[in-house]
C-alpha cells in the first residue's frame, strides 16, 4: 500500500519543527545571557584591573565563538551538539583563567551547563563530561594561581570539584526519574487508547480522533472514507469453537487490516467483532478496493482450531460511506457506513457495499466491483 504522509501528517511535522525551532531560540537566548552575565562578573571583578586587557580579549573570542554557534544552530545544526558543549566548557575556562582562576566566581555557570547537558543525556555521558570538567578546571586553576602557598586554595578547589560531581549525580538521578515517569505516562496513554487483544485503536480513541479527521478533511477540501467491517457469523463461530478460537480470529483479522492499509490510515476495533478504518485523501472507489482486498485476504485464510487437520473458513462484510460526500456530519457518515454494512449482511454477506449501493442487488454490486477492478 502507498505509505505517503497525509496532509495531516505534514501539518503535524510542521508543528513539531516549529516547536523544535522555538527550543533552539530559547537555548540561544540562554547562551547569550550566560555570556552577558559572565562579562559583567569579569568586568566588575577584582582581577579586571590587573588582567583587564586579557579578559577583554578572552570575552571577544568567546563572543565570536558564541556567534558561530548561534549561526550553526539557526541553520538546524545538530550534528555536533555534544562537541559544542565541550567547547563551551573550554571557552568558559579561558575566561576563568584570565579573571582570577580559583578566585573567579564564573565557575557557577558550570552548574548551569551541567544541568542542561544532564537533562538531555544519559548518566554515562554526563559523568564523562563532569570528569572532563574536573580535570581541566583543576589544570586551569593551577596555571592561573600557581598554588605556591595558601592551602585554603587547594581546599576550595577540592570542594568545587566534589560539588561538580555531586551536582552531576543529582541531575542525572532527577533526569532518570523524570524519563521513567514520562515513559510510564506514555505507556499508560497508549494502553488507554489501544485494544488489548488486537493492538488496534479502541472506541475511546476513535471518539477523540474522528472529529479531528473530519476537521482536517473540511480544512483541506478533501475526503474521509469510513469503512466498517463485521465478521460474518462470528457468534456461531465463538459458540462452536470457543472464545480462544474467537480471539485468535479477531487477532488474525486485525493483522490482515494492518497489512492492507497505509500508515496514515486509522484502524479501530469498533466493538466486539466490528472493526472500522478511517482512510484519508482517497477516492471512494479505491477505498472500496482496499475493503475488498481485506475481505478477500480473510476469505483465503484457513483458521486452524487446535484440533488435528481441523480448520474453518471465515468471511467478513463491509460498509463504506464518505465524508463530506454523503453527509457533512461525520456521525451521520458513520451511521451511513453502518447501514451499508447492514445491507451487505442482508444480501448474502462476504461483500463490500458503499452507501450509494444500498438499493442494489448483490449481483449488481459484484458486477460493478468487477468492472471497476478491470478499469483500474
């Protein structure tokens, strides 16, 4: 089947891209604010009078680097995101080196960078970055302050390095817990809208989705086909062969549906032995051929019942209506598809009937179906 994205899928992708762009803008604003506050702390710090020129040069280099990162991100640059974080640390250490080393208050910005990185990465990567920070920060402080005396400076350095690791540990723990709850929430949400037996969407999800699909069809001046299937003589099958065999049949039919539709189509277990498919952007004749393909695929199946050499043939009937062709009210369209299904049952079952064909005989419908197949 054709797996091209529908207009609604494209609309969602655009919405997702817009959201991603907003996140990039927020991160860039955040970067420049960090740079601005760093510059203010450097200029107002006690070391500016001694190393003023070197500090200004460092800030200029960082500003140029920040501008390059900004341009890269605005052009959807994501490939070197991790490498950029490491360069951020080096750039900040350069400014720290000229603004007092261990005496510089700029080290507090490392906690912000660790927080941002830890939220978006796993524990191993975060601790690797923290180790990188600890080693290079120690080297920078030794080079800037020489540590010829004053054991208090050694003590301060050790405390800060320990704080880096403690912050990294806390951030990764929080991040893991948030991700765990987010995964559970997504799982619960999926279970709430999925039929447990067949894996298809359930009636609750359909009630939410059908209005959205109708709105899309109206907005983009296209159509929405509603196909309702009902397994023929399912009650008798269930009573004769048991509920386990009945469940096996329902699962088999749901698998057939999934094999015959596009990714953009929406298959639903409508209730009991009834199934529904919402097919977007497709002529009703082609939609009917999809329904007929599903019907023929099931008709060819041998349902093995667990007894030696025993199998059973099962058929399905289908009714189709189209929004807004048959009605501008999507609920009425569903009722029309149900009426078409009822007509399919009345004229002998194992057939696909469109709403326009409910006054026709089985022979007329089969003849028109065959003609349409030949023309295609």
